């Protein structure tokens, strides 16, 4: 009896390991599909309160979902139009950015050369320095005398090596777009998925619960409510926090007349919300925008202001907007960021916390999984 129990337990553990490995493989190879679905659900959770507002005005859910999606797409259109306008203006200023970048590169090269010369004078004895100084310069003529040159190539061979066959524009565009084809294809489904989730969410929930009976129906209903509340709190909290950081960043950048502050402010504000790497990412847009100005005091102001905003949001605002509903311990958050970042790259870092929070919500509402929920919790 003991041997049978031990073998059954070993078999169960092996099956669980194989299932986990299969799930990880499925998430890795189907990342575009899963990311699209998860983003659609997160946007739907974000827009759900607006749908509820329209429904209170005696409007059918389908029409309310359509109006909310239309308003959402309109906001995206005007935001994209603003980005395009600022982008065109930035393209016109590219010569100024290029000149400033070349100046910084040349200055850095001169400083590196100076450091190298100082190290040479410090480390190399004086007699060797004098010996090297008396040697004739390494001119192309002297180099030609020391080293025999190869016979010149025929003109046809030189032309083949110097002038490779040009690539057709159509082939280049096809190769460039082919790598993004699956991403663009799946992204085109997001508006439709969001509309169907908003308009058919209650219907699908009721049909799913109708297929269950007894305690499983109650457990699934609690789990769905827990996941919805957890993810909605995370998405809405992060969105409101991003808006506040965008407004604050825009006001600070406008006060010092930073170029393109209407675009740089929101970019810096929302990039600051990315876990662990938010602060350096939030510094990149204002630092790039400040390149033509070239004032060290402006760089110092941007560094201090963005750093203070990030610390203020992380330590004071984030716990009130998000942390009070998510309840994940730091170790679980770190491991989740490592796992989802490894599976899905940069987008995995953004989705790691809501996915883990949703898993914790399921564990908290399923009796057999509550111990895992407590393991993930704070």
C-alpha cells in the first residue's frame, strides 16, 4: 500500500511538472496571441466603469459599449495626431540634434584621448617615452616600405567588391514588415476584442456559470469577481497614477521651456510606472529633448525632478492607488517580473504584476489553492 501511494505521488508530481513545462512552452510560442488577449481584457476592465455610467442612463449595454469604444478610439486618434505633429516638428529640428550629438561625441572622444595620454605619461617610464618620440612617424609611405603591397585587383573585381548589387525596395519593405506581420495582425483585433468583451461580458459569464452546478458555480463566480476587481484596481490605479505623473511632468518641463514638453511629459510619466526600470526610462525622453539646449543646469533639473516624482509616486501614491488592492509581496513581484520578462520581453515586465495579481485572486477564492494565495500575498 505504501509503495502504491509513493508511486502515485511520484506520478502526480511528474504530471504536474510536465504540465507546467507544457504551459510555459505554450505561453512562449503563443506569446503574441496571449499578449493580445490580455491587453484587450485590461483595456476592457479600464473602460468598464464608463460603460456602467452609460447604462445608468437607460442605454443598452451594446450601445454603451460601442459609444465607449468609439470615444476610446477617438482619444487614441487625437493622441496619435498630436504625436505625429510633434514628430514632424522634431524631424525639422534633427540637424540641431545631430550637431549637438556630434559635439558631445567629439567632446567625449577628446576627453578619452586626454585620459589615455595622462595614463601613458604616468605609467610609461620617461626613457621609453623619449625613445618612442624619436622614432619616425608611421606615415603611409613608411608603412608601404616596410610591408609589401598586394598586386592591384582588376577593375571588374574592384567594382564587384566596392559596389554590391543593390537590394530592391519592395524586397526590403517586405522583409521589414514581415517580422511585424503577426504583431500588427493581432493588434488589429484588439478594438474588436474590447468591444465584444464589454458588450458580451455579462452574457458569457452567465452562460459559463450555467454550465456548472453546486459549489463549483459559486467558486467560479467568486474567482471571476476576484480577478475582475484585482485587475481593474491595478489597471485603473496605474492609469490614474500615469495621468497624474504626466500632468506633473508636463508642468515641470513647461516651466523650464523644454522642447516638445506636451509629448515628453506623458511619455516620461507613463514610463515611470514600469517596475524596477521606470526611473531610467522616464529620464530618456526629457534628456533627449534637452539636447539642443545643452545647459548642464537643465540636465540637473530634469534628473532631480524626474527622480523626485518617481520616488514620490512609488512610495506615496502607488500604495494608495494600486498596492492596497493588489497585495503582492516583493519576492513574488520580483520573481514574476523575471519570469514574464524572460517569456515575453519588455511587454512581459508591464503585464507581470496584473497577471500575478489575477493568479493570486483565483487562489484566494478557490479553497484548495488558498495556501498559494497566502504565499503570493503580503
